[in-house]
C-alpha cells in the first residue's frame, strides 16, 4: 500500500471547527475526485505522547502510484486547492512524506 502522509499545524487564528468544516465540505470531496487517490483520512492530533508536538492534523492518502499522484498535483484543480488550503495552515509546519506499508 502506497500512502502520502501530510502533517501540519493550523494557523493560530484558525479553529478546529472552522478547519474541519472546510475539510468536510470542500477538501475531502475535492481530494477524493483526483484519480490517483483511493482513500483519504484526516486525523486530529489529540496529544503528543513523546517528542515534539509538531502537528495539529495528519492526513493519510492511499494512492495508486507516486507518478499518478504527481500528475494530479500538476492540475489547475490541485493548484487551486493548495491556494485555499494554505490559508488555514502554517506553511512552515507542513511535512509531506511518501511511504510504503511494510507487510508481514
């Protein structure tokens, strides 16, 4: 399974309620419309148990392939999405990783 993991903090003036409304009404439907995305889940960080708390939210996208995800990222729809999303999040906090599940 191939995933994109996105960790980030909200801007101080953005509430969880505002962001989660945006996620449910706009972000989720749009991201799920991209052909490369199979599933998309958003997780709110409740507490950091160890280490530095560097994220308020962690998004997990299961994707078809990195190449297809990169093609989606080049679309105007994706660029417009990023322009709106960045109004909610602290740019310096964004961490995006491409990961592969280690299966047993």
